[in-house]
C-alpha cells in the first residue's frame, strides 16, 4: 500500500502544472489506533508582533475607517494564538473528525473570516456577506488555484483545494484583505487557542515530523517521538524569517 502511494505521489508531482489534476486525496488510511500517544504543547513568539495600518480606499461605507491590524496574536506570556500545528508524513491512523458543517471563508466587512484555518483536503465554500463586490483569489505559492468574483451579498461558491499545503487568499478588489488556509492530508492537526496551547491525540506510537506554521513568522519543524499512553509536552518557539516550507507532505 505504502509503495503504491509513493508511486502515486511521484507520478503526480510531475503533473504539477496541471492544476486541475486531482491528486489522490484519500491516500490517508483511517484505522483503529490502539496504544496511541498524544502531543501537547504551547507555541510562543518572543519577537515584536508586527502590525500594519490599513486605509480602505473604496467601499468605505462597508470597509470602514482606517485601522491598525496586528499580524500575529501574542498574549502577555508570549503565547501565539492561531498557529497551525500538524504532523507531516503520516499515512495511517485515526479517522477524520466528523465535520459539523462544510468549512468556509467569509468576506465580511472587508476582512476574511476566519483569517487562518485548517481544512481537510477537498475544499470549502467562499461566501460574501457584504453588499458589494469582493474578488476572492486563492494561491498555492504563486499559482492561482481559484479566482472568484462575488458581486452579490449572500453569494456562496464552493471551491476545490485538492492539494495539501498553504493556500494564501487575497481579494483583488481590496488589496489589504489576506487570509491563509492550511490544507491537511491527515487529521493530525490543531490550531492554538488564545493560551497558545494545542493537543493532538490518538497518534500511533512512532517518530514524526511536527510542523508549526504562522504566516507572520517562518515555520518551525521538529522531530517528535510519540510513545504509547505518554504525552509529549513541547514548548515551540516561532522565529521571524525562518525558511519557508512548502506543503505538508511535500517530498
Ligand atoms: Cu474584497
């Protein structure tokens, strides 16, 4: 099975230019995990949180007055909220969680809601809650994956995100709008809460690569060992300017 999957991935990577080619999204195999372990931890950032001034130049009646935006949510104890944590290269393990509803990204008052999220390989809905045009544009790296004009309030358009990795979302109508979607090819992921903490559970015992992303900093990558019934407790520091990692299971 593993051999087959590897062959598939190698075959698929040579077709990277064909954006519409669906990849084997079900390469991950769900099975019962007995004697699993967990990883808990806290993500911190010790640097200066970046901010930027946003000055809406059009659609002011909806987009509002100029405002200062924080580019990373850091608590008083340096904890980072909305960092994405996930295990790379795990092809077998617990079942995907049941989705309460299809994930979505909303254009709302000229901001994306949410600005950072993780979804399962597949797709999500792009929604416009505002009474004027947004043009939602998604990229894997520099490559467009979708580009949608949403002129009407209440519009909802499904898009496919068949490849794992980071998708940046811009609005071609409002240059300041930006969001990130991390597309996961396995269910071993978490997003940190306001306390910077996360838990990933039911991991088959073994050695893994743990990735932590935040768009403001570079990614953090580290080796972790998961032992049956024993949580690994990690303190993970994000640093500005760490080199970029493309994709989650990228080989
Ligand atoms: Cu917009």
